[in-house]
C-alpha cells in the first residue's frame, strides 16, 4: 500500500495483522511437513492446525470438529450450497436465496438450476432487509436448502439471521449463512444462532488471503456432499493438502478478533458517523441500505453525477463502486438494482468501507474530498444531466 | 502491462480542464446519447475558431476527449469541424474499445457544431 492513497476498501480486503504475519512465518520456519504425514514434522503441522481450529471455534462458540478448512468464502459457499442442496436433493429440490447475495452464492444457485433444482429468489425491501414473514411465505414443503448472507458486502445490511434461521429450523431446512463480512466483526454465537452451515474467510478480518472455513453444525440431517475429490483429508469433505501457515494465520486472526470485537465496532461506528455527517447534506445524496447496518460500510448514491468519473475524481481515496469482485463490469450493481435504485443511482454508488487502521482524520478528509469531487463533476456537466 | 484503465494523458486531462465551461453568446450544440451528455460552444472570427468550450456528463475518457478536442480545434477553420474525426484522439488518449461509442458522440457534436457554424443547420 502506497502512502499516497487513503484506503477505504476494507470490505474488499484488509491488511494482515503483523502478529498474524509473524505467526505464519514462524510456522513456516518450524515445519514444512505435510500435515497428513505421520512423522514428527507432520504431526507438528497437525498440532498447529488443531490449535488454529480451537482459536476459530472459540470465536464462534463451536466444537473445533465442526470446521472444514477451505481456500476462502467462495469455496466455502460452493461447498455449502452445492454440497448441501445435493445432500438433501432426495427430499426436495426447492432452494431459496436472495437477489442481493454475493456472486459466490448466486452463481452456485444458477449452476444448481441446471441440475434441476428450483430456485426462489427472495426480494429485499428498499432497505435491503428480508422480511421474515415474506421469507416464510416463500418456503414450500419441498424446500430443503436456504442461503442468506449475514452482512451484505455492498450495503452493510445485516439480516435477521436468528429469525430466518429459526423458521428454517422449525421446518428442518438446511440453513447456510455467508458470513464473510461478519465473522470477526460482529459477535456471532453459533451455540445460540440456528445456523447449519456458515462460510468465513480470513482476509476480511485482518488475516491472510487464500484460507477460510465452513462450519457444519453437528446435528442430524446437517451434512454436505463433497464437491472436490482427491484424498481423504478433512473426512473427505474437502480433500487437498492443508496450508498449515495460512490456517495458523486464520487461527490467530480469530483469536485477535475475539478480544477486540466490541472495541472495533465502537471505532467503526464513530468513523461511519463522522463520514456520513460530512456528506449527508449534499444535495441529491442518499444512503443505500438499512441505516442500522454494519458500521464498517457506508454506501451512498448521488444524483446527477457519473459514477466512473466520480471514482477517478475521488482519488486518492481508494473506494469501491460495487463489489470488488465485479468492479471491472460496467453494469450497475445488481444488489443496488434489487433495492429499487435506478441504473443511474446504482451507477453513481460509492461504497466507503472503514477498518481498524482508519482514522477520524482520514474519513473527514474523505468527506471533504467527496464533496469537492461532486462539485467538480456537477460543474463540468451540462444542465439537466442524467 | 498496466492494469490502470486510464493513461497518464487521460488522468492529466481529466484533472485539469481549462476548456470546461460555456462561451456567452457563442454558437453551441448539445447531444445526449450512449449514456453521455455533451455540450460544445465555439467563438468564431473570420471563419476561424477563436475559442471552444465544453460541458460533459460521462466517463473520464469522454471528459479527457472533450478537453483534447477543444484545445486542438482552437485556431482551426470552422469549416474543418464538419468532417472532424475522433480517430486520432482515440488513438492518442487512448480510448478502450468499449468506450468508442461515447467518443463518437463527441465526434457527432463537433461535426454538428461545424455545420451550425458554417451554414446554420
């Protein structure tokens, strides 16, 4: 990261905590052995992984045995959705998700449709929230699988996971939650929340890229079929040599997060409030999504300003126009379109996402710079633009 | 190979737009198409363009292109605008192929302004 920029894209990825980096290097120096090997060095790798599992499990209040290591949230989502829906297919092939889910979810649902699964795409309200009553009405006797994200990656909207999960549990429907934006950032107690499957990834909360996990609840009927084949690792659910250093990094990332979630949330709330206070009076600005969403994300649209030019005019702020995974696309965000925004409103949307290292000075600068960029572009535009 | 979607030229032209604005009382044209909006105005003396200004609502390439066109066309004979082509501009900025349509709106605006300056159409 160059010092010339102000990074406000923490929902896309976060810097690795230096302690995590040190831990990974130490692990790498301690053993190069394959954790599947039975010799002493291999057993050391196994011990490192077992310790990491305990650290992640303590963050979520689960048994370490319920965790399956993956390469990140996209793989976890694929394993949960494709594996879970196929596991339950003999009971029914109706599956449900939302239009505002991440592509790592929606694309898997699209793939399952080609296998004969029938999909219901639940609508979000204008605030991005899924109404539990409307959700329940969408369920059928043959509904066997539901996937709803915890925190939306574009808007920060937090779904009522407890209410939605309770509905699924009452009907014995497998309930998957993509928690990539929530784990390590919001308190999550899987001992209380009715979640069957939950995806997480390290790099969204100050851990390394390339490692994540899928939680699979230890209860009857809750299981997934593997989607990868090639070895007996992880009870054959996810074969492949485990990356010891990355998993150790994820473990420490989880331990660090567990000790500071409340402080982090207070910090993020203060930043978000300062940022919004600095821009909320600009004519034509609107906040996208539930205002009570995750405080690390602020998504705004602005009338009469072209989005691509706004993004360039905002440099040296590093922000997002939509999901970073989709940022090369010229298409307006499908998530914001699903909330009822026009193409023009969605195209002008900017996602500011703040993190642990962000300062109040930075967000105050960002607010002033956003205001100046809007003024500049509106000054360039002919009358009656857009 | 750079992953930056904007060349140094586009960045510089987008950041500093001395030809942005209007010319009071001058001939002008406005076009809206291809999800962009552009307005050009030109002052002419003895058939020569003495000043040219633009207003634009669109992507950075359009704004950089409009700035380039206005700067380049000052001092040219007004009749030359009628068959002005954006091909050199697209090559020099450069403009990615997916933005071609937007730059052609600029080309249309320049040609339309040329016709208006020459014969009032």
